[in-house]
C-alpha cells in the first residue's frame, strides 16, 4: 500500500471529525494517567521518607539538646549549693569574729585562753606565756591564781608581747610554741570548715 502524498483540500469545514484508531488514543491517555499517578505516588513516598528522616534527626537533636540542658542544670545546682555553703561558712565566721571582737575582755576570758593553751602540755617546766600588755595587767590587777601556779617544778613565766592581741596568748615551750591567739583560732576554724 502506498502512502498518500498529496494534500487534502476540503471545500467546507469539517465538524465532528475523529481520528481512526481512537481506542489506541484512549489507551495512550490511560497509560499517561497511570505513569503520572505512579510518578505522583513515588514523589509522595520519597517526600514522606525525606520528611520522616528530617523529623527523626530533629528529634534526636532535640533529645541531645534536652540532655545537655539537664546535665548543665544538674551541674549548676551542685555548683550553686557549694557556693552557698561556702558563703554561709564565710558569713558565719565573720559574724562570730565580729561578735567575739565586740565582747569585753575579762580576767575569765584571759585565764580560759591560757588554760586552754596549757592543757595539752605535759611538761610545764620552763614555759613562757606571752600576753597582751593589757591582759597581763588585768590578771595582775585581780591577783589571778593563774599567775601563782607557776611556782616550784612548774616554773611558768608570764611576759608581755606586742605580737599577742587581746584575749589570746602564745606559749613558748622547750620544743616550740603554741599560738592561742583569737585570730589564729579563727584561721584554724576557717580552714577546717572550708575543707
């Protein structure tokens, strides 16, 4: 069969013209719709998969951030507690220091400081107790029995020292010295509380 090669000339316009083999065109249109539907579904599934992966990554990042914040809070709470404890200790020591500094010094206070310093010394021979000049004068004024205890084998000498503040003493022994000044006691107390 030979192909038609001449143009067709119509004398009037065609109405309701159809291509023969329209079943084939319908099949082609159906196939195109199927391809479009398949492509749409594949795109939708790929988008869902991508979004799911993004959500999982964001969820993991959020969990990691949450854990970091919680860990930071735990550390902060412990640090705040330590800082509060340290501040309270410092405040209590400063309050005690001011209260003690404001107390009047009596012979009873001076005697107690000397007795406390001498309490742990076994061999009391040759001891020198250094006192603030006003404290020694106070003990002499009230004729303290502590000044008379240094007779005989327990020779204790009381002397004035500018190094000693009111209410404390330094005891010189043959083996060293015992610092029983108020400020030294506060330092020892402060170190013990802050350790």
